[in-house]
């Protein structure tokens, strides 16, 4: 994303990272009597920075965030407390307050920040309206509007995270960001393998749209996306747009069929079998489009589709794959708990099936 601020403002927060942290695992004289592995105990000490990213110039995008070591899917890149949280005035009579009504709250919160945090906030990119561009005094509100995320237990507040805000957009992102209410942090994780030196990317918008639609939506941030999905040749671009549209339709079409009821009629059984194949095709399309963040709901669809034809082995495997992805994001989230319950339900059905088979054979 293009950053328009002068170099001097941005340079303060560049983090030139040390290499890998050096960690010392204590040698215990007595075995642990409870199940806390040594590396999780307080005796475990690290020297050097555990930080796995650095901010530095990114070609054509101002500043970007880069991995300083290889990262695997699920690895935490950053867990950040918001420097500012704003609870906007309640919506009255179904009408939202104008954004300008947030300004006094924002200014009051900003005034309480340390100088370091004030500089971090002011160094963030903001896409300015023509009126804002002519007024150098009012940078705070555009910065907030361009970078704030919904937070809080009801996701009704707005939080500003200056480090995470430096992550540039891609329509094939390699990280996602999730608000964890228990810790009050926004956590950025790798959603696929990221190599050392690779730029970390996130998405600023829903990705199941054509390139043209995405570019239109991104214009509100004041930049043109040049990610690998946006610089394809004509034929490849059309194929990519078609895949995204097919994925969007598949998620929509599957939704009413995601029950655990086993079809009884021959026609319904045949349809359920076809749905299994369609669900596998959905996963394949997501992999081809490198849309890793949509895999957990897709795996859930595959699991439920197998359950409807009573293939409990496959239902278990796919439910567990979805559960693992959800668990890496947030162990307390509704989606994680649902996948844990489904996995365990499918395992029971699988066990029952194996037991019945052994009885028949015996
Ligand atoms: Zn793009």
C-alpha cells in the first residue's frame, strides 16, 4: 500500500532485527510433577529478539513487513495491544453517528498516549479526501479511519494497532488477523508457509470478488493492488476471476445443505455423493487461488458432506483439519468449539461402524 509520509517520520520505528533468539532450556534436577513442559515454564529464558518480522521499504508500497525467518502455517507473527480503543456513540434510531462525532473521543485518547505511541500513530498511512488533503491539521481521523479494526467482546469498538497496520494488502494474503478477546490483543498469524525475507501480507477486503471489484474496493485506501493475483495476463486473470466466483457460489450453495441428516431416497443419496465431489473441488479451487484463509470453512463443508454419506473416516479427517486451523486462530471461538464437537461425534460414529463390522465378521 502506498505510504505518503516523509521518510524521517517512518524511520523511527524500523526494526532491524537480531537473528534468531537464543534460548536456554533449564536442566531440571527433579522431574515436573505437573504437565507444564520445561519450555513453557518460567525458567525458560531467551536472549535476543523473539520478533519474527521487520518493517522496511517494500517496492512500490512504501513500508512493508517482512519475515525474518521461515514461518509455518499457524505461527504467530505479531500479537499487539491496541494503542487506542474508541467506543463510538451508539447508533440512534438506526442511524449511525457521522465519523466526525468520533473525532473528539479520538483526540482525547490520543492526548493520553506516550510520545512513542503518538509518533507511531502519526506515522501510519492515511488515505485523505480532497478536503482533508488541504488541511494538514486533521490527520488523526483519516489515520484512524484507514487503519482501525473492530475489537471488543461485541466487536463494537474500534482499535488502532500501529505495528499490524504496517502489513500491506494482498489478494493472496499469507497472514490473517484475529481479535482475541481474552488477551485483548489482535494476533497476526501465518496462514501458509512464509519464507525468510518474504513480505507478510493481509487482506483489507473480502477476497471472493473479481480483480475489477477488488480494485474498486481498494481505491478507498488510495492504492492500486499489484499482488500476484492482480498482475496476471488476460486469460489467467479471467480464470482467476472465474475461480473466485465459483468459490463464492459454492459457499453460498452449500450453506442450506450443511446438515447431518443422512439422505434416504436414492436421488438424495446420489446428490449427497455429488456434493462430496463438489466440496473437494471447492478445496482444490481455494488451493489454486491461494486463498488459505477460506480453507477452514471449506474443510468443514467437506467433513459434513462425507458425514451425509456416512463415510465417517473421511468425515473425521476433514473435520479435524478444519478444527486444527480454527484452533490455531482462537481456541475459544464458536467455530473452534463446533469443529471439536463434530470431530468427536464423527470419531464415535466411526468407532461404532468398526465395532459393527467386527461383530458381523466375528
Ligand atoms: Zn491484488
